[in-house]
């Protein structure tokens, strides 16, 4: 459904751009933050709305920050781990109500959202063009191969049998996840988006793909989709005291399980690497404490991920796109310990491209992690593939692409072709 045409923007003022981030994971805040910080403030009037839980990580946004409630990260991750609906209709209705109040106050010319599903309703009610940031595999234009994520049934029945059940039940499960937003849309007189979860997650006037076209291709039928390119982000915190004392005569392995990884796996990973001739640097994202780390491990709550990935010969993460793009930007191979479906879909593409290896979180034991880490360090094909991906990632100029995409969103008569493939 396209936005209702709004009044022509007065030529005497700057275009107002409203970013709305869904703060259930750090990635959904970081990606729009990267775009907001890339905009020229002398050209655009910028507002950034998000739950304040990650406020300290983004001091650059303080001057144009607006508080906007989101469900807690723990509630979201718990539902994700159990295969339950992430939102119910009551929550989405509150989101719509909060969105409308914000939109009315700011009166933007363009809304840019990241996983704020309620914008499918609220932006259209206000007649504001809406661009959604998404990964390609969460759009109907991607040809996905689905593997069962870590769910209670994988522990009960094992991965093999659970995969059979998942293949049979996935269309029904996806349909159930679509129902809350479709219910809210019906309340406001809008048509159903159907029962393909990807259509619900990516419903927007303009779809901005935070991926590389070469590695994450889409169908030629995707008329409203454009590649903005990778949107890697790293906290701007100071390096820890041990940063300049690292032993660089040995390969460095950077370990981070991010805001959505399984925290119980970090000690397992550290133990797996403890007997290897490597130096380990690890970030906990403030989610746990390691009281007695192995002798070769250096721990911090947060690290400048871009610098850590650049120093590393291998990155071990949860397989999510925010982390893996840090590795790609540095030409560093990656071991993704994937649990949820998003992580599996992302790592499926990267393993096919030879950039790294994926390990199911259920199988992430000491011996398996150690074996894969040695393999990724010893075999040069991974480094070669990561360097090729690095060159592709570097070919995306975020500032230029963002300026082009905003022009397209504000002036739909501007035509593009081939989905801006690179």
C-alpha cells in the first residue's frame, strides 16, 4: 500500500527526515543511526526516535533524539527463542498510537524505519512516504533455504527430526506471526498483507536493503527495493588498558556474541580457544561477567568492533549481519554460531560465498569450536574470500547512496533500474 499524497514541502525549509528504530536488538538501532549520522545536517532537519535503552551508545544522536517506547529486549529475545509471536495486536496498536503522536509533532517529509512494524499503518495514515531498512532475506524477493532455528523442539526431538517438522509447519507458523499486524491494519481499514512473514516485515513504500547485491541477490520483480549497502557500526568507546599490550606474534581472534547471542556460549568459546596459540579479545556487550578468563583472553564490555575486527585473523560471533559486516569490512573470516532464524539466513549466504563457516548453537561444544577455528585460521581460501567481499563492501558509498535514495523517496517520479545492483 502506498502513502497517501501529502502537501508539497515548502521550498523555504529543509526536508524533515524522521528515523524510527525498534530497540529490541542493537542492530535495529545501529543501522538507522549509521544513516542518520551520514546525513548532512545543513541539508536535512533530522529526528531520531528510539527507546532510550541504547542512548549511551549513540551520543552523536543526542541533539535530535526522541524517546519512543519499545518492548524490552528480553521479552523479544525470549519470544524469539521459543518460536512465539514477537508482538501481539495490543502492543502494535500502542506502537501505532505512539507513532502517530510523534509524526504529528515532527511533521516529517520522510520516515525511515528499522523493524518498526507499526509504520505499515501509522505512516500510511499520515500520508508520509515510508522507507524500511531490511536485510534481503526478510523480503519476498529473496530465494531462501530455511533451516530450523534453535527452538525448544530441537532440544526435545533433535535437529534432524525438528527440521522435518519445521519444513512442514513453517508456512503455518509464518502465517500466525502475520496475524497481529493484519488485525491492526484491518482495524484502520487497510487490506491484509497476506501470510508471508517476509511481506509483513518488509511492507513499505521504499525498501532499503542493508546488504551487498553480489552476495545477497533479489528477484527482478522487486520494484521498490534498492541496495543501500552494508551499514556496519561500532561503539565509539575508548579501548581498554590492555589494547596496546596484546601479543600480535600470534593470531588474534575477536569474539563477540552481540546483543542477541546466547550468553552461555561465551565461556565455551573462550575455553575452546584457551589451548590454541592465539590471542583472544572478547566483548560481552555488558550482558555477563567472566570472573576468571583463560590466560590468552582479554575481556571488555564493549570494544570498537571495527578496530577489533581489523586486528583479528578471525571473528567469532552470533552470525547476525551487524557483526558479520564488521568482519567483512575488515576482510576477516567469520565463524557464526547461529541460533535464531535471522542468524541462520545470514550465515547461509556467507558460507556459500566462502567467507566463513556456520555452526549451529546446539552443536557449539569446545571441540567443534576449536576445530573450526583452526580450520578458518589455517586455510587461506577463507581470507581470500573475505578480502573479495571487503572490496565489494567498500564500493558502497553510504552518503551518496542515502542522498540518492532520499531523492527517490521524496520525488517518486525519479526512476531507477536494476535495483541499483552492484
